């Protein structure tokens, strides 16, 4: 690997990590604003114009607060848990394309520049899911190490929840994978761009509507957000797994959760909303202007998805634990299997046609 | 009522259609409701927030805020030191020291020499206002009382009378308003204005029993 390639990768890493950490700060502001609007309030507006400096104030608060480590905790695990949360949430981005990558990438002197930190990983989706399920260790370890009944209950609920919802999550994606015949995320994207009937694009949400619903529900459960935030459940568990955490350790859990939301939004957009696919942008257009536009389109879609996730939060109440399990095992998994079988049969029947 | 009572109506849960069993229409309905609220407050300006320090909230006419001691036409305190308010007060926050009225006050036998209300102890129930036979004590719409010490919020007679001067135009007395020539302080926390800026002597504090 040439030096310039390493330099490009480093630039991409700094860019993406910096961008997303900054985005998280503003997502918290957005979340607070949407929460306020949903309750007919105004939301933070004192810190800078329209409250735009609020994330800085929040960040300073997190950093400057006293970092309490209770005396009875399992110290190594207690410190490890928030680190796992943030590391797992960050490295998941490695294979997520945020613009044209692979064969569609724009070129400099004939060398393609991929808008993806680790391009051409054949098992991109598997990697993202593997990292995503590792993130559950943060919650379980945090809950266990806190040596607190509430935290422990939160951790337990979370482990059962993630294990259950991983199955429909994986199964729902398989339909799109079979259609695109690749586990690589940008192949799935370009498949959606290349196919389609006239003006209607072959976005995952149109060709696999059931899978989209199952994926969406499972993704909500994976990110631990309402209506599936049983692990935190302020009203029942005083904050759940992060009851005993303060200052920046709590902030790291927070950061991890929001990074997870970004990852899930990216996955949803890439798998089911065509990624950077827009009506006027073709996959064969590899100029730099098109590349920048494609990056803009995918970030626009991701922003809409993030807003939708926050919107859902203020719409649905939290599930009870048994309802959560019923939904996963009695509804989502059978439906995901059905969707998989139907997709397989259809692909086999129309193999020669399409 | 027995289980076989003919008046007993059995209510069955409604049969859900397949679409309703997915809960999707209901979720979409819920999204529409929250979406209306989000858009209404974000764009439509329907948020109910009052930007407090810049924008003062005006309470309703029957709001129970800081007390005031009403004055009569001659600018004298209306109170006749009958102690009914102090007796009615469930929080025991009113402390009155009555004295024989001056010779030239022929309409009453007694007047309050000292009239102290502990605004921190008060629960703003309005019983004093109801108990008063001469409508001398009333609760105003002032709600933003602040102080740097507990003593500062123990209001004496002068302070309570100044509250009256301040609020008498906005909130006229329920009976018999005095002429408008009486002096009007501008703010309840005006350091130059009347009221217990200095620490109240211990003897003047209301009893805590």
C-alpha cells in the first residue's frame, strides 16, 4: 500500500470520526428541540443564536463534572464499559460508505478515492452487525460492574433484548443481500440504483417492504431507544445500566448511543432508501461533482432518518418486557423467515427474466 | 350483582382486522399527532412557552401570590387587629401585635402595631383573605418574590403596605379603593423603597410554634 493511500485513509478516519462526534453533539440539541416541540415547548434557545452553542455548554458540563466512582463497584469493568460503548460505536463506521465507493468511486490520476474508510470489505454488513452486537457488552458490563440492582436489571433486560432482536435484524437484511448478490454495502446501493421500473427506483423499501419494517423495528431495539429503551427506563430503573455513572463516563454511554443511531440510520438508508441514489444521479456518473452531490444526498437521507427516530421516540410508549419478547419471537422472526422464503422463491422463478 | 344477573352486560373486546393487528395504522396516527405538535411549535409558533424574564406572565385574577395590607381612604391601614387571619392561617405564618387605636381613629378600637407575614412559611391558601372581616389582607398576583436570606422574605407592615401601593392600580381592592395620590414604589425589590431591607429583629419574627 502506497504512502498516499495510507494518508487518504487517515484523512478519512479523522474526517469521519470528527464529523460524527460533532454530529452527535448537535443530535443531542436536535433531540432536545424535537422533544420540546412535541410537548409544545420551545427548547434550548438561550445559548447562542437559536441555542446553537448549547452542545458546547453540554460538553463542557460533561467534562468538568466530578467523576464519581462508587466504592463498591468492580473497578476494571466499571471503567471498561463506557470505553467499549464508544469504541464499538465508532469502529462500526469503518465499512459504512458515506458516498460512492467501490467501482463507482471518483478517481484521481486513475486511482479511485472511495468514500468509505475500509473499502472493498466483502462482508460489510456482517461486520457492522458483529460490531453492533459487541456493543451490548458495554451495557451488560456497565450494569454488572455497578453492583446495583437497578443497573443489573437494566443490563439483563438489554442482553435478552439484543440477543432476540439480532435474529430478525439479520434475517430482514438477507432479502436485500440476495437481490444484490453481495454483502458489501455499496454493491447493495448500486444495485438499487441500476434496477427499477422507469421513474420508480428499486429502493429496498419498495422491493422489500416487509423486510424494511422488520429491520426498522429491530434497529430501534438495537439502538436501545424508545420504544425499546428497557435497559434505561428512567421511570422504572432510575437510568438502568448507567445509574452509577457520572460525568464523562456517562457522556461516553450517551455518545455511544447516538453514534449507534447514526450507524443504524446509515444502514437503513443504504439498504432500504437507495443510499446516495437520487433521480438525477446515475451510478455510472463518477465525476467529482456527482460524488459530492451523492455525499450530500446520503447525508440528507440520514438526517431525515435520525429525525424520524427522534419523532418515534415521542410517539410510542415503552414496551413491557413480555411484549418486547413476544414481538421479537412470535411476530418478527416468523415474518422475517416468511419474507426470506418468498424472496428466495421469487428470485429463483424470475432468475432468467431479471 | 351475581354473574347470571340479566342486567349484566358482557363487553367483548373489538375484533381487530389483520391490518389493525399489525398496529401500523395506529402508529401512523400517533406519528401524525406528534408530527402536528412538532410542526406546530417549530414553525407555527404554537408553543406555549413564556420567555420569562423578558416576557412577564400575567396570572389570572384569582391567583394567590404575595399578600398586601390594604389602606383606607385616608391612607391608614385597614386592619383592625382582630387576629382572625392569624387564627385561620394553617401555616401559622401571620404574627400580629395589636394596640389600642390612636385617639383620632374613631372607627376602630385597635390597629396592628406590627403585622408580619413569613412569606416562606405561607402556603398561599388564601384563608386569611377569606377570614378578614374588613378586607384588609388580600393576596396579589405578584409571584416572583426572591431574597438572599430567609429574613428578607419575612415581610413586615411597611413592606406589606408597599405591596398594596404597588398593586392597587393593577388589582383594585374588592371594596373601597383609596385615592391614587398615595406614593407608588416601582419594584418590590427596590432597595430605596419601603420594606424590610435590613434584617428584622428577632423579637419581630413570627412565632414558630
